[in-house]
C-alpha cells in the first residue's frame, strides 16, 4: 500500500471515494475548523459517520477501496477495519490511506448525537460532491470538551469568527 501517515492529504479524493460509496458522515476536527475560517494546518481528515449498520457497512467497503490500514502498520498484513470493528469502536485508530490519514470518530466528547450534528451541519460543495461540515457551534462544543492546547486555540479563533459573522454558516 502506498498510503502512509506522512502522505499528503488529498481531501478531494477522500471525499470523492466516500461519496461514491454513499457514506453518510460529518467532517469534524481541523478540516472543519479550516472551512469555518480558522487558519491552521492539518494533516488528516476527521469524520463522524452515521452510526447505522448499513452506513458502517458502506464505510467499511470504502475503507477497503482506500486500502486503509492502521497508521504505522503498513503492509498487506495490516487489516482494514471491518464493519463490526466500526460498530464497536468509539474511535478507530488513525488510518493511513493512499490519499492521506483518516480518523473515524464514532463518539467525541461534547458531541451531540449524530442526527443532531448532521441536521445542523453546513453542507458545502466540493467539485460537485456535497460535504457535510459540523456547525461552528458544535465544533466549539467538541473542542471545549476535549480541552487540548490546540483545541483551546481553535475555540478562541472560532468564537471570534462566529462573533464577527465570518465563520462559514454563521
């Protein structure tokens, strides 16, 4: 497999393959912060998938097509997550793909239930592919609950952007 944790992130291709697989998800984390106007770098794509069995089956098929493997365990012997593993893991270990690192988060501190996140998400178009981005308020709530140093910096920037009305969807 040619994917690795340091492989350049190709969001367009990741979004294209997830859309082709009809995977229902919301983008969270650094990419979502960027969409909302936060100037920061990120080397991975964080998503929260819809938790229903059919969607997790579709996600597992998309991961197989991406040849997703646990980051740091490159090689044919490293397994792609199965639908069963996706159903029972709160956070799937980071996955290396041909198009960059992918983080699948089934449960995130501070996050509302998936259907609520999805209903409030900003849906943006990337070359004809609809991509659901977590709302700025939901993103701030998640980052507040996590409380890591980078999250605290993101909260301050996202709050200022929301107050100024310049955050996406604000």
